[in-house]
């Protein structure tokens, strides 16, 4: 359901989508438990939003989804909501739990093809009703960024991004690194798209903008989730590696290696990689034994990219060819 909370005839319009997570919780004074508040009353909870001369509507998932319970079906639902309401709004703010926010942001970046409007994910470490909450600043700044336009009326940041702790990061370059402090996310190989201080400073040199404006949004909901993650560690056994690499239900495996890509050099490991390659498996990360490099992708982005590419084609050779391409700014040129 769409709730109208602030209206203006000639300014930007923003849809806030609350999927779940800490930011939408308020402490019940009776029993001291945290309960979600009614987002139709968002202006009462965050009166700072009234200072924006834009229309702000809200949509709340029912039921709400805990971040740890997020599944690809939720990404499909979320992408579908944005697709259906795309022509009605100038930008979207997605409120989401922090544990899987980077996975969702990465998935949306591939599923929303031809995006020309901001989709800003944010959340908080403390509920929005708590003293010292980071939720209000995160929400207010996310709305400001989602509504920002250039002199031609185009969105300043037509990307899927994550806003947290005064920094706007490309969504598919983020990873969660901290559960105890407000700076919960990092973008290891890309500077922030914007930084908030007294004003918001946009790094226009790295923001992805279309060569030509006016293309329709294409929602690509098809996902193939038959992907496993093999994390290399001292003492890992041939049986464990074999179970993951050669599993009948696994179409692709992401191999998390040491440091700059170093992994086990023993014959048994290399032979298992070759067997998996001969079976047609898609192996991401290493270069040896027919394994495709993920370059500087995050694990979250690599997983979402594989889901997307495999959902688009049954041809593993085509999927492998696309893995090393920079499709949505997820890897460095």
C-alpha cells in the first residue's frame, strides 16, 4: 500500500520502501520491546523530512523481512515494485537490515537494467526512535540524494547505492564490515559516490550516468541460484572441496582465496578444479585450471552477478565470458 505523507506539485517525488530492519523499529514503552512503527506516520517520526519540498510516499512489505531471512524471491519482489512504480517517482529509498544489504544492493544493480533514477538503500545500527540513533541522518540524507537533480532535471546519482554513516557507496561495491559502529560498510576498491558534511559533495567523476537519457527501465527478475561458495582455509580437505565443486546441484562455484588470489597449489586441488571445469561448472575467482577471475569484485557482487547471468542464459560459456566484463560498475576498469 502506498501512503502519501508530503505532497508538492512541482518538486521531486520519492518512494520509501520499508522491507524490514532496525531502522523501522520503535521501543514499546509498555514492555520495552522493539516493534515496527507505522510508516504512514513517518513525518511524525522524522519531522526533518518536512524540510524537503518533495512528495514522499511509503510502501511497507507485509510481512516485514528480517535481514538474515532475505532470499532472492525478496529481490524479485523489490525489483518488481520499483519497476511498477518507476514512472511515478523520481527516486527510491529502500530501508533494509544491514546484514544482507550489500547482497540486495548488488542484486538490484543487475536486475534493474537501464536505470536512470536513484535507488538508495539505507538502514541503521540503532532504531530510529532511540537516542543517538543513526537512522534519522541516514534516512534524511538518503531522501535528499534520491531527490537530487542536475540543471537538466536528470538524477545526480542514477545508480543503486548504499548510504550509511555520511557516505554514499556504489551498491555492488559494498560489503558489511562492522556491527558495533555506525560505519558499517566499506567499498574496498572504489571511493564514495558522495560524502555528506555541511553539504553533500558528489563525486561526479565516478557516478555512472547514461550516455543518452530516456531509455525505459527493464526489470530482469530471472535468477538461477545454483551457486556455492568455497572459502579456502588451512586444513581444508579434498572431500570438502570435492563436495562443493562437484555437487550435482551446483552450476557455479565462487572460490574465495587468500590475499591477492593465492590458493592451494597441491595436485589434488588443481585436479579437482580441472574435473569441475570438464563438467562444465562455472568457477569464479582463480585463473588456473580454467577458472574465471572475478577481479576485484566483492563476494556479494559476484554472487548476485552469477545469479543474474545464469538466470539469463543456460549457456555456461556465455556466462563465463560475461563474468569478467564490467556490467554495472562492479569491477574496476
